[in-house]
């Protein structure tokens, strides 16, 4: 059985979120929590909250206890991109892209 958790439209670029997701993919849940606790990246806090949610979902579905759960799938997809304008010289403007992410974690016993 599997339990999953997803967060959508989170304001972090997918490239930065993938750095953290790659650290925990395939690890046991206890090890993943330790890795995320001591990783100094902003995305680590977001992924840690998502992992806690996935563990709670697994307990609710009675997938398995914390010792046997493993992060079987973890991926980041690109969400919508907000476009903002910044004033430049001579009346021009540059587009600033504020990217968002959809992060999904799947735990299995």
C-alpha cells in the first residue's frame, strides 16, 4: 500500500526544490527526516512539512509504522509562473518570472 501527500502552487522554483527532493528519494522516513532537519535550504522546511503530512496520511490509512516506511516516489513539477514587470531605462520593462512548484511524496511500506 501507498500513502501520498502533495503540495501545489508553492512559491519556490522547481530547480531549487529538486535539489532537496533528490536527497531523500529512496530513503527510509526516519533518515529522510534527519536529512531534512539539518539541510540549510529553504526548500528543506517545505519538504519536511510535506513528509510529516505524508507520514500522517500513512498512519491514517494504516500503511505501516514509521520504521518500515520508505520514500518510494518523490518528484517536483512546475506550476504556474507569475509574470511581473520591472521598469527599465527609456520606458521599457523586463519580465520577472516568479515560478511555483507542485511537490509530491509517495510513501510505501
